[in-house]
């Protein structure tokens, strides 16, 4: 529980990286983490709002692995478009970026976060399909929580990546897939 807000257990930890393939190799060599599911040239968050402005055309590379039941997400910005990812990389922040939470009652979690002093940096998704937001706690700059609406549209995404990796050849470090 952070500042009277409970999003539930952490489901994901995410890092911003300058080079996805190099970072995957480093995580594997240093921590034995892998295999990784990799999606390249992804354009997420289309039509999202980033720091009050509509955001378009962001391209990123993503790498996913599991540390127990926690999803590790590595995010490499691939362009210079303004985004929460480019902002972190430009600031030299290539460490822990955010914690991810899957919430069943998205609207309540979002409002509770605002009431507890979080500020929405990114709002994305569509009501009735799937929504997500990056929220920063104002009393602790740099503490970013991603709340993701957990529903029939987001479950297959998270479960699919986990299932793919559990069935993947562990001798092959990178398994490419498309989002």
C-alpha cells in the first residue's frame, strides 16, 4: 500500500534500455534471466495522452521475461518522439522505470491514485476494451506505477507471453513475436 493506495501485488517491473539485445544478454549473464519474448518496432499507446498532449507515432522494442511470477519488461525507445520512454532515456535513466499492476476496477484505482497524490503522466486505451496509465507519486518523484485494466482483453496478452515463454526452448535466449 502506497500513500493509502493499494493496487494489489506487483505484476511487472520495467526498465528503460538503450539497446534491447545488449540488455537481454546482460540480464541473462548476470542474473540467469531468460528466455525473452521480443517484439520489435511496436507502436503502443496510439492516441494516448502524454503530459497533457495527444501522442502519436512512438516506436519501441520490447523484451519480456519472468522472474518467478513477476514479468520483467525491457523497453527500448526507437525514435525521438516525445514519450515517457524517451524522456527517461534522455535523462540517462536506464534503470528501474516503473512497477506494473493489473487492476480489475480500473476507475477506482485511477481515482484513488489521483486522490493520494499521484499525477497521470500517460493515459491510454479505451473504456470497454483496455485502459492503462502511468502514474507518478508527487511526493516521491521517479516512483511510477503503471495501472493496467485487467479484463478479457488484457488477460490473453499477459497470459500469452507467459505461456509462450514457459513452452520456449530455454537454449534459445530470444524468441521473436508480434503484438
